[in-house]
């Protein structure tokens, strides 16, 4: 579906933030768990301020109550409230985010960063001293804003190169200190990955997760869920749990956010190269004439043209 309400209409000055940041990261992309040093990219304080302004402007737009973008505005407000509650429950240094470059965790990350701007403005300097960036500052003069966000990437055994490139670029652009843990069930699972991450980062008590209601094991989740028995103990925070597939894409397209290019090739849910394929619901068959012969050609529409939540994972084994 190409919804007229889902086209990009972001404000020019604020929209350019993500494009500029990602462009800068593309020029210096490399596998690393550390963010780039300024002045290569805008500092995190600039990123959060611009995202805050961009999303605030979006929420101020006038949309018909029956429109897709009106629903996205409502979902955005709910998610921002959940994130604000998280920031009152936990100091920032006890928070982390699960990030794999996918569309859902990308939306979650942007909402978290936008919330961080207002939170740090209202709580500084207590906000600023809570992330390890203060290692470069004396305890008597903490920075006015954290300089990076701790994040965990549970990497599939056979990752797509384009996903890896986007994860690296976007992590740099959004100032994530990303820890990669390769999964290889049954030897290394999502559960053991988080256990290892928390063992190395014992200060983390809660992790933002981009799970949605229609994802596997997502049907009974709430905004705040402590891990089940047998898992390492931490609070899972699900600010976008009730977003629908089309709402995720409307947010991304309307705000002009850069996303992983695999989505433009018909992939709607990203995993590894061994278990992820273009979604058959987006398949387009046709013929192309070549030298007097008609050759059968198969292409795929982009991910944002899919409509139904239940069809999102049809490209996954």
C-alpha cells in the first residue's frame, strides 16, 4: 500500500539531521563498538535536540482523525509517555537498547533519543553524569549531555552485509556504543547473549526492546515486563508494542528517516541470510523483451507497500 499520508513531508531543517549524520557515517563506516569522535559527526546533544524538534513538529501537524498519520501521532504520544516513565524509573546509566538496524528498533531508538533531549534539559547535571562519557570530565564539572547510548546487537550467525553496514552507519550517526554478540543456536542463543551482555555491563537494569504485538512471543507483553524464569534478570521495556506494521512505515517515510536498503528489495522482516527472503506478498512477475525474446522477470515491491501485520514474517523460515 502506498498511503498518501505516509509520504515524506518532514520539515527541511530537522529532516536534514538524520540524512547529514548518516551521510557522515557512511564516509567513515567501519566495524567498531565505539562511536566516532567529534567533530566528524554532530554530537549526541545535537542529534537529540533535532529529533525532539522534528517529532514535536510532527505531533503538531493537523491530520484527519480517520487518517493513518493521525493514528501514528497517537501511537507516538503513547510511546513517548512510556519512555518518559522509564526515565523516571531508571537513571540513564541503567538503561540500554536492543538494536539490530531493523525498522521497529529504529523507530524506538529515534523516540528514545527525542525523549532524552527534554529529559536531560530538565534534569541536568544529574542526567549528564549517568553515562560513561563523564570519564573524560572531572567529577566536579560533568558534561551537559551524555555522549553515547549503550546498546546490544544480537547478531545472526549469517548476517546480511547490507544490514551490517546500516547497523554500523546508524550506530555511529545516533551515537550508540554498540556491543555485538553473534548468535549460533544452540551454542549461543538470544538468552545467553543477553546474559553475557549484562555480565559485562552489570549497571544495566532495563533494556528497551522494539518488539510489537504481532511478533513471536509478543501477544501478552505489556510496556514493562521483567524477564521470565531462566533468563538473566532485567526489565524489558516495550514502548512500541502496540504499533502496527503500516504505522511503523508511515512514521519512517513521513519523517524522512534513512533505513536499511534491504527493505526496498521486498524484505519485510530481517534475520540472517539463511532464513530471510523477500516477502512473497510483494512479488511482481513480468516479462522483459531482450533480443526478440520475452524473458520472465521477478521483482519485489518495497516493504512499506505491505499492509497486513500477519503477512510481515512470510519471508522468514
